[in-house]
C-alpha cells in the first residue's frame, strides 16, 4: 500500500490494523417482522427459529452495521460498501483551513480542544448517516418500508466500545452519544532534510506532537496534520467490530448460477446508454455486493484456504475453480472431479451451494472478519451437515467470526458437542474424532431463538446453553415429540 493510499484510508476512517475483538450489542424494535430483539455478536452467533420469524432481517441488519462501522483496519472488497462509495464526505477542506491558520502562525502550538472535538463529532455524524443509508441499500427499500406492519416506526440501538451508542429510527435522523475523548496534539516544526519521522508515542510524558516540514507547501502541511489527527483519532473511536463483513444469502446458489446472465444483461443494456432509456435490473445492496464479490474475486489465496480445501475433500469430492475471461472479465466457476471439469450449472445442488463458501475461504476472508452464512445446511445430507459444522468450528479457532441462521438439528447438535467436549478434554475429543484444537468456549457462543409472538411480530430470545449441557435443542425437540406422538397414534390404530 502506498503512502498516498494510507493517507486516503486514514481520511476515510481506515488504517492498516486488524481487529478480531467483538463488542456489539443491538436492540431492535419493530424492524421488519421483529417486534423485539437484543442481540450480542460473538465469534459464533446462531439464529434458530421458524420461517418468517426475522432471522434474515436480523442477520442483514448486523451485516449493515459491521459494514459501516467496522474497525479502522477493515478491508472492504471492491464495490462492497455503499457507505464508502457514496458517503457523506468528511469535511477535509474545512479542517485543512483550520490547520493552515495554526501553521501560518509559524510557531509550535497546541491544536485547540474544540477543533479536535469538531473532528470527532463530524466523524460520528458521518458514520450514523452512512449507517442509515447502508441499511436502506442492503434491504433495497426506504426506511419507512422496513417498519413492522401496524407500527409507525422502528428503532435500532447499537452499543459498541468506549461507551458509544448509536440510535437509528425510520422517521428521525440517526443520533449518537459518545464519551469525551482525551485526544490532544501539538503542531511542531522541523528543519529541512531531517526525514519524515513524526509524532511521539501516545504514552509519552510530553504532549504527542505532529511535526510539519516548513519547506513543504502550506496545503501539504495542513493535509499532513489532518492525516495524522485522523490516525490518532482512530485509536479512540475504534468500534472494536470485525474487520469486514460478508453476507452469503440463503439464495446464494441461484444467484451464483444466474450471475453471468445478470451481468451480461447489464452490459448489453449499457450499449444503449445515451441512445434510449436504459433499464438496469433492480437488486438489493446485499445481492449486488454478492455478485460483485464473484466478479472481483481475487486470485491469491488467503489464510483459510486449507479449510476450503478440506471442505472440497470431505464433502464435495472435487475442486472449485474460479477464472475470469481476460477480455470481458466474466468469471467462470467450475467443478473439477475425476479429471473432468464442468461448469457450475451442471453440478449437484450440494456443489453449487457450497461453492461460494469455498471460494470465500480460499480467496476473500481474513482473520477478524465476519461471515454471515444463511442456512449452511441447505441441500446437504445430514452427514455432510455435521462435517460442515466441524469446519465452522475450525474457522472460529482460526480467528473468523461466523453468524449462521439454521433450521438444522444436526448442525446445532454438533456445535453443541464442540462446546461440551471443551478445550481441555483431549480424551473426549479424540474419541469423538475431533482434533485437539476443535472446541468452542462458552464466551464464544451466542445462540438465539426467534419465535412469533401472540401479540404480533417475532421476539428473539437467548437460547439456553452451557458447557455442561450444550446448546438447548428445545426448538427441534418440540417437532420431534409431535412426530413421535403421531407415530404412536398410527401404530395404535394399526393394531
């Protein structure tokens, strides 16, 4: 990354640091089908419950929050974030003018407290405006269309690190409350030819300095001060969220197989631009980002590629390939099996369902990221569901944060076993066929059950779990007991 890119990232609130720390609690009221929910994000977050109970709404809302307010080191993929493409821009020019007036005095000076407070305030104002835009973009609808039926408005309260609290309303401007940040800096001058090393450590007994070279242009000096202030501020306003968020929707296999036709249609229509009206397919932001991720898929492999290879070996019995046409850039996703290669639309539903997860693990995700995987069990045999659950634990152990929505007894049961077997129970792990580092800790898990309320709308409640008893399977036990009662009736009548 060049110095120019680092400066641009700093001015937009991003630095080169990674963070896998999690500190996010979201209280939801009357949003979509959800009447009430309070959700804390953990390395493994599980949403379980009947259809149309709001699991996807909650998952996509969390994705919107993390996409907008991710840690300063987040690495958005190309075209991924509306908030970074169409954001309410930070007033760099206005702040540069303030710094210029201080620099023009030609002597060492402390940056006024109210100037720094203005920068902090504008930073939060930009994030809250961007967040509301990102929610609307990802859901593909205006805020007032996301209100629960029969209600006038929704509210979302987001509590993050350092006492920061953000409130989003459907009919009001977003608001933010935050503590006073003790961020003080002093502008000092240095002579020409002494290099560009600047700033003392924050823990120094002296007031940390931002040094400017008097031989530089006034504009360059002012930009340097603003740049360094933004870097310093990122330490204080870090929301401690995942580095980036990737949303893999339940309809991913259909979108994956149709992406070429969608992209081709857009390109074909583009030839009529300026000649006649051009119709562009309407997509939600989440779907558009998903398609963009396929088009912009990097060729390099990342730290989770070994887990991807294990999924290919244990479930797919083949290899997922991804190439882009040199001329059109259209991606081609293939499945290699027994010395033959076939395009994705000719493969089984199991292959097409898992292909995108394999590609993300190979090429996209990094430690500290959040992957939201809807219905990972879709089109998988129960044995394959259990293998996939095993790999989800491996992802978490390697530093990935995972949120799943699931209807699978098998997935949740196996995750429960990893919690019960424990970190230090090597004998049990060996007998179960687990590796020594395949385990879940109690503070890494946050399961929730969504249920439709008699008063209307759904309510999400924490699911009972412990290292002694695992994750409660009551949601599934009710159905199993119902089926058992029916079987008894059938056998009694048969006799």
